[in-house]
C-alpha cells in the first residue's frame, strides 16, 4: 500500500453498542488518512448502526462472540497497511492519536504504546475507575513506571512471531508481547492519548472491577501458576501506589478530584482483588478436571 494509508485501525466491538459510533468518529476525525475496519461479534448490527449515523466504514460481523485475540486477528487479516492499531468500542482516539503513532513508527519503533485519559475527570467515581484500572498508563508517567499497552504494531511482527492467542479471555496482548525480543518491546509514547469511558456509578464500578479481577486472576493462575491468596495480596497492594502515581501522572487540573477519589479507589481495588482470587480459584478447579 505504498500509495495508501500507512496505519490501519481495527475497532473492536461487542454486540454493536451505541458507543461504537463515537469510537469510529474519533478515528475518522484523525488528521491523516487511515485504513479502518470494525470487527463486531456477539450479535447486533454494527453496519446498520454506523450507517444510520452517517458513517461508512468496512464492518466484519460475527454472530458468535469472539474473544479479543480472535477479533484482533480478523482485523489484521482484513487490512493491508504496514502498521496496525486497535481501539475498543468504549474508547476514543484523541486528536493526533494516529499521527503520533506513525511518527514513532517512522523513527524505527516496531511497537508504540499509548497513555489513557479519563472521560469524566470531574466525577469522583469515574476518577476512581480510571485510577484503579489505568494508574500505570497515566500520561505524565516516565517510561520506567508506565505499562506498555494500547499498542500499535509493525505488521511484520505478526509475520515473524505469530498472531494473538484466540483462546485467552484476557491478556492476549501481554502473551503476544512476551514473544517479542527485548529490542522490540513497545515504546512508551504518552502523546498518543486514548480516552476510556469510565463508569460513573459506584455499583457499576465495583461490578466492573470484580469482573476485571476475575479475568486477571484466571490469567495469572493459568500463565504464572500463582495461588489465589497471593494474587489477592498482590492486586490489593496497589492501594499503596495509586496516590503516588496519580500525583506524578496526572496534570494539576485533574489531580485534586483524583486524590479525593482515593477511598473509592481502595474499595474498587478490594473488589478487583476479590475477583482475582475467585478467578484464580476457578481456573485451578478447571485445570483439575479430568
């Protein structure tokens, strides 16, 4: 695609939620040409939803649910651009999101990681959700403290090291990046900003963190063999880090509300820790079945 877009964006959707419209618009609104495809699974009609909103992009529909690794792989197969990024249907690409990625790829980075910003920085529950989930992807963090996710990749990496695991309920990106040589680990680029639409209601936040914990615990048990009690302690230990990371990683205008949300963050982390222990316990039981 020498004369076409250099960056493909795969928008991953589950059951065609209404938020998919904003996600796609945020990609269409980037200031460089992009190759865009939506991969929707689990039912719904993403094609009709987007068409009704006046958006014309290629859509691949699957009635059955695809795990995220499988959805990523379908998007990789459906695109041709030399670099590939992914966006979930509950996220938005900020202005300059695509151009900043391409700039780093052109400078030689085979993989480029992004930072996350809060959709509701003046809502205490949303602030708590943001910190509980993304405390190590705040835009002000130095590279040595940041987790490298939200990654765009040089397509050649998939040719050399294979595709994403399609059977993993979570952690498929972690598993893929472990396969990469040290020299090809993702570059932290905090000017690539993705908005995550966080929960704004306390009950929904606690439920979401518990679900995230279950997936994370199952991953840790199956991949690293950690015991449920150890997993619980490890996740809940993050309550000691969150305040320090918030002070360092957030702009001053957002810091006050973030710090006020810390009691809610601790509650959310407890729910996540409990979910992680339960997820590990269930994974252990499943592994023992004949």
